[in-house]
């Protein structure tokens, strides 16, 4: 129903923004954390309790890093001699991770300093847990807490250090510093109902995108769908949903792996709605697939550990994520010296691991159109045109949203008619808004709907991936400024054209508009008809399981084949390329071109995809 924003103390370390590797320093300096002298308006500064348990991740340097990208492309590109030669986690570690000799040496060192140590089997991440006293003594830090522009932070004035022989294989230490800020990118509206609806049945996804017969023959049997989430799992809600929707409802289909991490102040989500939605949708579309939920605390350490665990287990052939972070926030934290710029690099390595192992990873593109958050020097939140992470990453398939044809009448008597499928964007209701502005302004849910839409744009963090190069529409764009600076609808915005360079997203789209959305059930709120691009991500992960259940080899990363197929007569795509009535509040279609940042390559005919995808 929503893609959520995470800002959490993220990474400290060495490197350059967006870089893939960092050179280990010959000194013992490990990282640049929050620097007290550069923080203004700090209040309530005090030491962290010496007995408090602190969870840190040691991110180790990648061996043969120059081969990482080449391998990820090679095993996922049809015609390459390495095509489908996926690596196991053990093989990945042998080629790219640190050796067991190195990690055992590090583990021995930190255990001797009273840390509990867990080494992930990729040989790239080690989690250590210890008291504040142990952290300060081992890393020569002085952990403190303070209030920074109304937000609780943890920081160390002193730079973390280790003996040079210990520090050498370590790229970054995660968790020393943190800035807590978590909110939804959008709060998409939901409509209550007394039970499952014919309009909201998950199976409608199958019929809308020509997957019904495909799903009957291949129902996900023998496959595991991974769901990464930072909220709780209520199995009773999920099985009730499945039962009422007429699909296999056994709780034995669901397993939960808690992957660790540490709660960051203000970043705790006590609910289970997001997880329920994701598992309900995935399990209904692939009714014989198992669902493996990877839960973590909503923090920098939790985020890394969830992915590292999922890829390390290698159980799931497809993986879904409905949480995200604005590139604007990353850039703001870097500019204000609140975050050193390794976040994108570390996650890039992890996500490449999934692609190299043949795991199809899907990430929701966002629910606020082309807009994302940024932080100013006072810690305030502003909006701008920003990509969303990790949908902007080249090793995931970014799932955006559409609106299906719908006709109806609002409570004020104004008719709304959407004659054909289009990119999901609040401008679909602008005509009704301009007929009765007062009605909309009295209804906060309707105003939120006007400001919601499918995430999409061009990344400034990641370069244009190989599979997008040369595709018409990539790195060129059409746009219309549908919203004013105050966030209100703009009447008849003119067409803007331009060029940029970076990873373009989304890749694919399907129905995500709450107006034409899907059933959801939680015991807290009952039955609702809901939407958001985070409905689409688990649906696509389920379709990967459906197709994989009829194959001996995993589909792997979809993108190289998707972009190649979209340019052939066998294309499984229906393009949404109109430059009118087809926008995500900024980007619109590019008529006649293969790609646009509002709708990606378009909607899929899954039966055709299964036939032509190698």
C-alpha cells in the first residue's frame, strides 16, 4: 500500500559518492562519523549509557571488485557464454568476499574485546554486538546522544580507529552514528469494505496482464518468494486473507527469519500492515509457493543484514521490497557532513550479489511520483525531483504503477472517467478538482490522492546500466509540472523536454492506483481496498515464482532481457507513451519511444513474457 522512507544513521566509512570500491587506508582511521563541531543547535548532549548494547556491521572490502559488475551482467545476459551460470553463496564468497581466514581473524579480535560476532556467508559483512563501553574502548570513540533540530541522534566526536592490521580489510563500520527520521513517501488512501471484493481480488492482476493460464499450469510450486520488511508479521491476518480469497491458506507456507539490527530512535514501526499486504498479494498469485519473510529493525544495520541474510540463504528465487529512501536525503546528509557517502556503494555490492546468484529482486518505485524528500541545513524536510533507492539500483527491477480504466461519481456529484490504462498520477482527478476546489480541500484523503503517483525518474547515484544504453527514451524525457510550489494542482501545464544521464526507472508497471486497487486485510483495520507501488513489487515477485516453477533455471535479473525484448517484434510490453493523461506528476510519456520515466517499458503480457524469456 505504501513505499516507506528510511533515514537512519546509515553508513560511516571511506569512499566517494556512488563509488563501488574504497581503498583501505594505511593508517588505522576507519571512518568519519558525525562531527560535533559541524553540528549546530545540539541540545541535551549526553554520553550513551556504558551498558547499552550497540549493534554494528563491519563491511569488508570486496575482492576482485572490477569483476563484480561484469559477472552480474554476464550471468543475466542472453548470448553470453556465462549466461545462467549463477554462483552459489559459497562461490560468490570465494570470488568476491573476504576469506574465512580473514573473517576468523577479525572475529577472534572482536570476541576478545567482549563482542558477539556473526559473520555472513558472503564474507563481506560481519555483525558485532557489544556494550557502549566495549565500542568506545575498541574503536577509540565517545558515543553520545543529542537532539539535533528536533531529532534524536547518536554520534561520536572521535573518529573510529583500529590497529592497522585489523582495519585493513574493513571498508566501513555501520551503526556508530545515526540520524533518526522515518515517514511514508505517501499515505495512499484506502476504502473500507465488509469483506473481499470482486474488484479487488488479487487474481484480477492475473487476468488484467494475461497470466491466468500461465498461473494455472505453474503455480509457484517448489519456489520460495522472499519478502524484506521492517514491520511485524501477523500470520493469522495473512491466512485469513488467503482463505477468504480462495487460495491455499496454511500458515506452514510462511516462515520468518529475524535478521538483526538495532532500532534507531523514531524509526520503529509497531504495525504489520506493510508485511501483511506484501505476503497476502504474493501468496495469492503464487498459491503453492512458500513465503520467507526477512524482518529487521528499521535501521542502517537492519537494512544491510536483511539483504545479506536473504542472499546468503539463497532460498528465495525472487525477492520483494516495499521500502525506500530518497536520493535527496542521501545527498543532503552527505552535504551536511551527517553521512559519509558509502551507502549506495555498499548496497550496490549486496544487490549485485543477488543478481549473480540468479535471484530476481523487485523494488517498489514509490508513491509520490517523481518527487522525493531532501533535508535542509536546519534538518527540515523539503520536496524535490529525486529518484528513490533502491528502485534506482541497476540490479533490481523497479515496479511502478498504473491506473486501470474507471468511471464513477464523487460525493459532490462530479463525474470521473478514465477511459484507458495510464500511468498512475494524481492529475487524473485534476479536472474534478478545478470544478470544485472547496470539496477537495475539505477532504485530506482526496488532497493526498492529488499528490500521489507512481515513482519514476533518473538517478544521480547510479550510472545508466548497460542494458538501458541505446534504448530510445532512456536519458531523454518529457515532463509537465503538474504541481505548484505549494503542492496544489496546476492547470494545463506545458510540456518540458530535456536530457539527463543515470539509471532510469521504473522498468515495468502494473495497476497501483487505490482507485482501482486490491483487497487487503488486517485484524486492526479489517478489509480495505488499497493501492501503491508496494502492491506491485510482491505481485511481480510472485510472477517470477510462477514462471520459475516451470523451469530448471531461475529467471535471474529480469532487466537485461526485458530491455532487449522490448525492442523486438516479440515484445511482451504494451507501451504507455502518451504525453497527455499519462504522467507521474512530472514525467510523462514519450510518444513512439520504447521507454519513458513515467511508465518504464510499459505493462507486461506475462504469457508472452514466459514464452520469449530465455
